[in-house]
């Protein structure tokens, strides 16, 4: 498989989008997560319709949209878990002894 500039751009956009989902989970911002999810679904639909000449309600296109939702939920969950771990880590910090 050749790494074309188009593929690099698509992977970069996907990575930024997934980082946005993780950040929303880390900060526990559900509204931001919904916004990032809608943006991801829209970009994926645009790419499939205009870049791949797919119809919106094809089974493969619907499966691709479902995978976007699952990636987003997984990223949000990972960010939420990391946020809880970091919060608990900071709360459990022991103050240095005073002399």
C-alpha cells in the first residue's frame, strides 16, 4: 500500500478528530463530545459521497458511519478513564513532611 498525500491527510484528520474525542472524555464534556462526533460523522459522510462516490444509505457506508461512532465512544471512554485516574492521582498526593 502506497502512502499517498490524500491518505496522509485523511489519517491526520482522523488522528486530530480522535484526540478531540479523547480530550472531551478527559474533561468530561459531553456537549463537546457530541459536537466532535457530529463533525466526524459529517466529514466521513462527505468523504464517502464525494471522494468515493458512495450512496449515503449503502450498507458499507452505514457500517463506516457506525465505526465512526464506535471509535468516538471508545475515545471518549478512554479519555474519561484517564481523566479519573489523573484526578485520583492528584488527590492521593502526599504532602512533604514539614520540618
